[in-house]
C-alpha cells in the first residue's frame, strides 16, 4: 500500500470509528458490536504506525493518552467562566423569577437542565477540529488539559460541521466507574475518592494522560462561550444546534413557560435522580432568550439570568447493629458499621465506614444506636449523626481493641495519626493484603493470582511473603481446589513472566507507604536501579519532583529495614528484574534558573502556596529539600520563616524573600 492509498484508508477508518463513537457515547445506540469497533481501531493504529506522517491530533487513535506532561499551561478564557448563584427552596426560585421579569420588563421563559456534579471545562474547536480544552480555574484563567480531555470518548475530536466555537460543559465520572475506581484504590490501601466529582477533577488534573484514559470519564456540554456567526436566538436553540454538531448534550432538559413549570420539573427530579447512572446535585434554571440574558447581564461572580437549585442530601434512619474491624496491608485497623438494611438514594445500604476511633467518639456512636445515614456524594454510605433522643438505654459504647483482631499484637497510634495500627510485620492480615496488592494489575500484574487464590495459598501455608510466590511448585498447586493442569501451567507462566517487569511495578508492589503508581514511576525513572534507590537518603529523595518530605521519610525508613534488604536480595536470586525499562528522565537545560541547586522553602508566601513554589523551582531545574544544611544553595523565605532562616544565616547561605523570588521568575 502506498502513502496515498494509506491516507484514503485511514480517513475512511476514522470516519467509521467517529460515527461508531457518536452512536455509542452520544446517542447511546451502537450499530456495531464491540469486537467490530476494536477491529477497526486496531487496523487504524497499525496503519498509522506504518505511516506515522499521517497521524493527526483528531485521530481516534489519540484517545489512549500521550506522553506525560511536565506541568499544565495556563489558559486565559476569552469570556469568563462564572459560577452560578444558588436557590435552596421554592421561595428562592420565585424570587429569581421575579428579578428576571423585573429586569427584562417582559414575561420570561426558562430552560431547566440537570446540574451534573463534575468538573466545569471549556472545549475550543477551530474549523470543526478540537484544538484545546481547559478547566474553569478561577473563572478567568484555567489550565490546559487538552490531552486528558482527548481521552474522553464522548468528546468529538471533529464536529459534524466546520464550526469555530468554544463550548462549555461538565466532565464527570459515571457511578459505575467511580465505584470500580474506589474498589481498586482501596485494594491498594490508597485513599478512596470522597465522591465522583473529586474523582473526575483528580483524573483530569493528572499530568499523565494515560491515567485519565483509564478512568472512563464522560461529559455533557451545556453552553457556549464563543461562537463565530452564531445563528441561535435562545438557549434551547443552542442545545439543539450543539447536538446537531455531534456534541453530547444531556437529553433531560425542558423548556418551561412559567416558574410553576420550573418548580414542577425540580420536584420531579428529587425522586428520579437515584435512577441516573451519573451524579447530579441540583437543577440549573436559565432564561431561555439570549437577548433577555444580555439585558439581565452579570454580577461580579455570576449571571443574573441563571441560578442553580441545590438538592438536599437524601438521608435515612436505621439501626447500628454492630461494628466490625478489618486490618489493611499497612496495618491500619478500620471500623465498619453494620446496619439494619435501609434504602438510600436508590440502593440498599447495610455497611458504612466509620473511618477511625476519633470519629466514633466525636459522634458518640454506640452499638444499638438509631442513626441517620446518607451517601457522601450520593455514593459512599456515611453515618451522619446519632438520634440520641431515641435511645432505649440498652445501647453499648464501642471501644477500639488494644490488640490486633488478626494477630493479637498490641496496636499503636503513630504520632500525628488518628488511626490505630498493627505494627507486627508478620501479621497475617497485613501479609495477605500485601500479597494481594503485590500481584494486582498496577503492580506486578500476575494474571490468575486474584484475591481468592492468594487467600487459598495463604490458608494452605504455601506462601508467607512475596518471595514465596516465586517458589511455588506445580505439584503443590495441583493439590488445591479448582486447580487443574491448565490453570496451574498458566499461573506459573504468569508468575515467571512477571519477573521481567520494569522496576516501577516492583516498587509499587512493595506497598511502601504513600508511594502510589505515579511516585513509583518517578522514583524508578530517577534512580534507574533498585540498588541506587535503596542507597538514597531522605534528603536526596525529597529533592525529587513530586516526592514530599513525608513520602521521602517513608521510603527511606522502608529500605532501611533489614528484612526489606533481605527480601530484595532474595528476589534478585529468584531472577526478578531490578532495573527501570521505561523512557529515560528528561535532562534539565544547564542554563535553567535553578539548575543543579539545592533549595529550601520556608515560611508563608503571599502569592504562592508551598506546593506551587516547589513545583516552580523543580521545573526550573532545582532540587527542593526540607532542611537546611551545608549543601543548601539557597533559602527562599516567606513570613514567619523561623529556625530554617536562622540556620541558613549562620551557615552563610544565600537567602531570598518572596519579592526576589518573583523578580527572578520574570
């Protein structure tokens, strides 16, 4: 196939795939099975790999996420992205209607839309091609998240018409995706997201677009910031025309002639919202006619022609039957409420996390209590309060145990922590959970070694630690239930294959406290070998971008343990790879402002948070550490600098104030 033939074939495939995407993600009416879609995608990718000069940004192949970014670029919104005022009851809706009619001196019609709980974004198209996407930010300046937004399959990379337009909408995480993501995070002892909105925002602000691509985000577009030669006369016309362009709008909107119809629409969704597969937290009401919107104008913060009715959180009363305890892989003992089953926000709830002992004390939760629960973010069950006036007197106070429920070792509360921990390194629960984490998808990714198989191997005492996984033998596996010849062969082959994984997978699999997938990647790329990483001290670790003081201390303490060093040596003997196989770290230009300088930040700055200042220094080649020493090149001091300032002065280290720092950046 020559290049011209390839170009024609690639365009044909793109047109087909774009149509399939539109049918599946926007119309919710797919015309082909998934395997046919996958076949077309593979064919397109293969052709583009053979003819790389033909790859374009609007190709469907570019949705998987490109190379990680160093930082987000700031974007100035041509038209500010303002927030909405709120209404919390019927009277406030009527007040909004009165102000709209008085402001226009006319009767007013409205459009009601579901208020999606996600992240507000803007999408810019030039001649119909998606060229830029940004967050709202402060309304005037946002962040360029184009690469992350490109991974959302419901965002068309090319419109049906060659319009130059900036549209606005809400990127969100569907409920199913949110639940699956939190289950994955909890299995790794990572902090779960509190609600889908936080999860969506966190996903779209990842510097690595491949992370966003895995999160299964979606979007609804609801407005226009700029449109050359716009033909629409009303907001309802805009919604119809956006849909015709191939943009995904929410179908659950309604044009209302009176405020009575608005209130009826609002009331209808109070009961219907749990049935949606995405989260809403209210209804947005907009004046329909664009000329009336213009007449009403804006306040400093919000348009006068729109408001958001906010739903109250749905609550239910149930009974606290018991409190169960579980031990995670880091030793944290977590209490969980066992409840009389009750329906909340569309699903039956019978368990709710109580997080820690302090929360139980603060809310005075007792076994047998009548309690009010709600779903945080309409998803995660949470005990809101105890109905103390309804107590019978038979309720029993709950006390966290002194000893681990799994191994009976004495529990401890580490400094500055609210959680109780089991610090016995041989605690069965920690070992079991740690092994489950080690074989998980983002760690060593050993297919066939799921939670149930690990539990079975552990119960039969075939494994006690990570190294034991690589000593499993065929005959002992065949003695296990539901383990046939083929299963055992596949399992042993997967274990053997995992030995070749790159360093970051092994490092993440170790389960070092505070070290997630991104930090593991950063560390592996920085040190390249396990030996170099093990030798690094806390100060060296902290100088690495994205590695804070707490994480650096945790990593240093972990690799200082004799049993960890013994484990690493044993894994080496068993043939596991200890080197980084990914792309090399990009070198900083030698003329960067802070190139090869060790810098300490201290005190409070007026125009920068500590993390923002650290990020700036690191982007300009500097190493940021948490303590002043003779190796420190520069101290950047804000107000109330304290002991670090004194020590830097004593050592004769150069000191800048915030003004000097700012001037150096300009």
